[in-house]
C-alpha cells in the first residue's frame, strides 16, 4: 500500500448543484447572471455558521454571509473546464477527466429516430412523455395513462439523461432494467447520453410515489481517472449515494447506498468510523433534485441550513489525519428562469485537524485540481489538474 501521505483519508463531499456564481462563459450557455448560492443567501438570512467558520464567506462577497478574520478551513472556488454543466461532467472532471465534447442534452425531447428504435427494440407498446420534466411531476401527470396503456414514460432533464419511469406492477423492475439496458445500447455515438436511468414507482392515481429501485446505467469513464488510480494503488475508494453509478463503478471498492441528503451524511459518518485509507466520496443529491430543478429557493435554503447543522457530526467522526473537501459539480440557481443547470464556479472548502487553515486557494482553473490534490496526497499523479496539497499541508 502507498505510504508517506500527508493525510490518511480524503473526504470529498459534493453539494450537488451548489454553484457560487457565473463563470466568464456563462452567457454562451444562457446562464448570464446565475448565482445559486449568492441568490439563495440574498433571499433571506440563511444560517450557515459552520460553513462560515470554514471560510465559505471568504470565497467572495456574499450577502448575509460576511467573511471572517480567522477561518478554520481553507477556501477558494473551481472553474469547470470541461464542455458541459451536468452531473457526469462535473464529477468526471473532479477525477481528472476533462471533456472536450459535452454530453448531449435534449431540451425538446428525443428525436423520432431514437424513440422509434427504442420502441422497436424493447418491444414496448409505445411511450408517453418524451419531454424534459420533473420525475415526480411527470408520473403525477402521466402515471394513470401509463397504468392503463402499459407504455413506459420517457423523459429527460437539464442533465444528459434518458429516464424511463414505470409502475412496478405494470412493468416489473427486472423488465424495466432490461428496457434500460437496451436504451443504453441504442444511445451511442453522437447520442451517447451520460446516463440512462430506471425510475420505478408504485401507488395509485394521485398517490404515485417513486421507489428506491432506481438504477443508473452510465457511460464508462476513461480508465485514467482518480478512482481507478487509487484502487490500483491498494487504497480504499468508498462511494456514497449516486457517486459509484456516475463512474460506472470503475475503481470503486465499496458502494454505500444513500437516497437523499440525510442518508448521504449518515453514510459518510459510517464510512469515517471504518478502518480505511484512501477516499470517501459522497454526493448530496437533494440540492439539485428537490430544490434546484424545482426552483424552490426556500427549500434550497433550508437544505443548506440542515447540512450545515450536521457538519459537527462529520467533523467529530474524522480522525486527526483526515481532511474533507466540500465542493459542487455545477450550479442550479433556483431563482433563474427555466429548470436547467447553470454554468457556475464551484465552492472549494478544505478542512482537517492537521490541515492548514485560512489559506486563500483563489480561483482554480479546473475541478480537476481537486482530483490532482487527492492523488498527490497518496503520491500518485493524474493527467489533468494542478495540486494544491502543499498549500493546505500544515507545517506542524
């Protein structure tokens, strides 16, 4: 096993969609003026004492969250260098993968040639939907017709995704997975979406509810990435929530199930209590799924406060040679028109008992700097990114 690292474990916590202001090229993406965190903080006084203590307010001027004189952590922000603004793009870049070509998105729905082939090769009686939509809203709208006709509901979002919703008593979970596997095979070349997602649900009209049998079929990432590098060096790669699926489980040594923010926090704490050495990688999906896409500013604010209130539990579970990095994969400004992601910088907070405090890490040119820093800690090197390990390594 690799020895001589500054820290035994790196805990990477992705606050899904918590961007911290438009990037210089935001206008080219239709996102000029977007500012997820800034606009939420401007909506009311959002109580984030722990994030503030680590230096969140020191990254840039933020309304109702002033900078403090002696932050406990180091702070900065990361640009997204890749061509895109979706979950897969952001997470892959953290692992050292820079995408020159964006994963395709379908704001007008999928073209007839894809849908016709999908119907033919899956042998379904047709489809419903084929629009960008909230997953809970579309089953509310089309669930009853789906139950009557047996036609699966196909929809997409601001992400590069092909989602298929079906009632478990109409199309069994195993059959839905087969349908998704066929869709994954069909969606290749220029139509290679980042993920095909099975979205099973149960219940009756007016009371439909999604189940926990969701399954993601991701594009396998290039093998030259952080997770594979760590696992091949004999280190632990513990993934929580949807993280493993984003990398098609490549390099993952343990996949811990979590369906929402609280479960992800619980599992992060559980992972910290285990005897491991390497990476703990967690995604908090609710910010994006429940509040960003649904343009729920108040819900987003409450979710940020709740995460902040649980940070002391995470810190208490950390060992003296652990360090966490808090960031985001893209923005999703709930005050912005539409329901799409927004092209924004990601916040960067670094804290550990033996990490240097109060360091301004400034604007990093890529989220890949995070992966390179983690790799550098374990004496490894990725092809992309610039490590900031030396800046946060204490002289103690």
